[in-house]
């Protein structure tokens, strides 16, 4: 009897894809790929949010146990290709994914939406890390809109400014002594963001350069009020990896992978 246990590609001409998610683009991709013939997708979420927006199709939740755990998981689950569509600040998962795919010789692609770019009227100060943002913050204002999500808020725990802290779920680590917590999930309108800035007397914003349209309205609102924005740059990928910046780019790549698998 032929051995059909090790390769789906050569026997069925289907490509099984692990899609590392945690971004809006990953959900969009999962939806698009549901209708794509010959491509079988499993989405993976870290499991950080209490009430995540789940992608279409098969979903698994939780860490893999580092690059080695992921490598084993990819092997055991007969994955043919890996798509890294995590949030641009999920540096560890991205690096683990590249290491695991490289070790197995698996085709992989990183999807990163383009970063936001300043436009005339913006008063941005780009910084390389959250720690630098916390160090320079007092030079810019005393009433801070901290819109970095729940991770990294503890870096500001020793800063004496007043903070409006926005996140989807409550941060689990130390918070600055003077703050108000606002639990809400985007997308946000410019009107919503203008009202927040005005009602809380905000004089400076801190954001990651996440990119995308879900949370970009705060930057337009800051521009309209002439407020400074401290923008934390994205972490480097650390290696030269194949990167695209659109979901269509991923779909086209997967079609090529599927084509070469069935050739
Ligand atoms: P990270 O620092 O890069 O990853 C930390 C660990 O979380 C990874 O080593 C991995 O655990 C696990 N993990 C991360 N993404 C995963 C995924 N898609 N599926 C399974 N396990 C995953 O990531 P993070 O910054 O903590 O972000 C966690 C998740 O939230 C990511 O999926 C990211 O896309 C999403 N997110 C992050 C941000 C942000 O600003 N960082 C914002 C919005 C959404 P193991 O080592 O055990 O495999």
C-alpha cells in the first residue's frame, strides 16, 4: 500500500496553510481563502483577548511553545505553507515562524500592512521603542492619550503624567498612578477621537505605528487639534524575509505554491 501519511501535496494537490493571525488582514485573508479551491487554511490566534473576533474557517488558539514547538506542530499537522499575518508588533511570533519554516524548508510569506506616514500638519516624534517614548513623554505634555493597546502599558508605570489608557481588554501589569482606563475596540471615527481628545483635555498622544485604517482616526484628530504624537516605530523583522503588504499579494503567492505543488 502506498504511504499517504507524509505529503498531502503530492497525493491530493491541496495545499494546507497555517495562517498566523491577530490582525484584521488575517481575518480578511481567512475569509478570502475559504472560497479558494485547493487551499485548506488553519488560522492560529495567541488567545490573548477575552472575546476575540474569530476568523472564518478552522481556528486553533494558543502558543506553540517557541520556534521548536511550532516546527513540530507544522510537521505533525502536514502543513505545506506558512503565512505570518500577525500584528506588525508581534515580533517574537514572526521570528519564531521564520525560524521554524526555514528549519523545515517550508515556503512562507510575511504579510505586513504599510506603516502610517506623516502628512503636512502632523507633529510626530518617531521613537525606536516604548521605553524611549516613556522617557521623552514629559517634554511634550502632561495629559496623555496612550493608545498602544494593553501590552507595554507597564513601561509608563513610573511616569507621573495623567493618562487616558485605551485598550480592548484590561492591561494585566502595572499602570501609571494617575490614569483613566477606556476599554473599547475599533474601528473609531475621527469625530469619536476628537471628542475623546477634547473631553479629556489631552495634550499629547502615544501610539505604535500599527498602520491600517481601523485606528488611524486618532492621527487625523491629533492633526486637527495640532497635538504632538509620539510614534513608536515597528520592530525590525531581524532577517530578510519575503514580505507583501496586501492580502491579494498573499492569495497570489498561495496560488503559485498550489500550482507548483500540483505540477
Ligand atoms: P509576540 O510577542 O510576537 O508573541 C509572543 C508569543 O505569543 C509567541 O511566542 C507565541 O507563543 C504566541 N503567539 C503570538 N501570536 C500567535 C499566534 N497568532 N498564534 C499562536 N500563538 C501566538 O506577540 P504579541 O505581541 O504578544 O501578540 C500576541 C497576538 O496578538 C499576536 O497574534 C498579534 O498578532 C496580536 N496583536 C498584537 C498586538 C501588539 O501590539 N503586539 C496588537 C494587536 C494584536 P509560543 O512561543 O508559545 O508559540
